[in-house]
């Protein structure tokens, strides 16, 4: 096995992937980005995007496979089944190997990045929704994030799904959309049973999440949008409370929906929230550095 010369950090969620490779000797960093990388929502597309980003970074840095210790924080990465499937697919299907690869949930990498590795509870709000906490003993705990089909309450995908459900309900009752939100939604996905069935058949979590900002835009002009955001805020508050559990940990909101969701939360919940210090990619780098020290200690024994 060659000496580790590079650290690779990857952050992948339901809408995008960002990555960085660092040459240890010089400290030079190279960056790349790509499309969605959620192992839960669409494994094959995620694999393709991860492969593309890694190849891009290897090309930029001239790194070789055996010289790289990698940490990936991915939506769905907390599943040992999916992480092992990813490792196998990268090695056998894509020809990408590492000196060492560690795959985590993106909630864990966000957790380490949010407070620079110090104790904290975080709730990540994006296409999906998940909580995580890091305590004073260095123990971590994931909360929620079971995937769009059964969980992800408080996420963009769930909010978009609720909007679509309102449209379907109005079509059933009145044969056409009634509210401002559902009328605008029907302009994108249709208003007849045939059109809606065709869209629903192909729809994935990321497709529902695309309607999130429409709901926010209309919250002052449409009662349905306002009610959906009230429901969204309650789901986020419940996730925050579950994530903190009985601890006194401060809370950080992360993800694309964090800033626009914060004003919807109760005053009591807002008092718990502090500004984040870093992101999931910086957390992956922290974990990469920690794992490098562990790797070097073991190889030097």
C-alpha cells in the first residue's frame, strides 16, 4: 500500500455534491462539484455523480488511488448496506480505489463541521431532513433521516409532497385547482388525471422538493401555502426536540432550508439556535484528518 499523500472529502445530498482533495505535503486544495448524490433516493445517479467528481479531482491533483484517504458524507451513507454497495460499485464498476474509504451519513459530517468538531445538536433541512448530536464524550447519534418514503418530515421533499397532495385533493373535489398555490403548481405538473398520473409515476424526492420555494413565496398570498408552512414548522420543531433529547446542547440549523425556516419557528425554539461555524464538507475534512491519525498510528505500530 502506498503512503497516503492526499485527503479527499465529499459532501453529497439530494440536490448536489461538493468535494475537495488536499495534497498533504503542499496543502494545495482542489475542488469539484456535481449533481445529486443521495444513495437513498437514486443510487445509480448518485454513483455516477460521485464517480465524475472523484475523477475530476484525481485529474486536477494527479493523485493515484492508493495515495488517497477519503471521507464521504452522503445522504443514505448511514446505511451499512448502501455504503458497502457504494464501495463495491466504485472499486469494481468504476475502477476507483482508495488507501482507505470511510462513508458516513451527511448528517454526521454536517455535525462535525457545524461546530468545528465541538458538542452540538444539528438539524439538516434540505431535500431530506435529519438530526444528529455530538456529545461531550465524542459520541454521535442520528435522529430521523429514514428516507422520503417513511420519514424526512420537515424536509423540502415532504413540503413539496404536501403541496402536491393539496392539488390532488382539489382536483378530486372540484375538478380543477382552487388555491393560488395549486394553480401555480398545476402549471408545472398538470391539472388533469392523465397529466398528473404521468408526473407522479416519474416523481422522486428531489422533484417534490423543487416546489419548496413556491410554497414559501406564496405564504403571504395563499392560505394553503401558509397552512403548509405552519405544518412544516411543527415538523421541524419536533425533529429539533427529538435531536436534543434530554441534553442541553445548543442547536444549529443547516441545509438549504435552514435560513427560510428559522423565522417560522417558535420563540422558544429560536432561542436554542446558534450560528453554525462550518458545513458538511468541512466536517468531512475534520473526519478525514482524524481518520488519517488513526490510520498512521495503526500502521506505525
